[in-house]
């Protein structure tokens, strides 16, 4: 389960960075924060 959360967090953070470069600052920041919260290194919302 931790591996799946890690992959999901990486996808969210990368998509947040891409969204930032496309010009949507608010959505990019939200995606990065959610990615950091979901990841096993952060505060996981599933535990």
C-alpha cells in the first residue's frame, strides 16, 4: 500500500509542477500540497 501511495504522490506533485508551468498557479500549488499529504513521507490521509 505504501508503494501505491508513493506513486500517487509522485504523480500529483509532477502534475502540480506541470500545471504551475502552464500558468495555473492555484491548481499547481493545490496538487503539490495534496501530493505531499498523500505520500508516505508526509501526513498520509489513509492511515
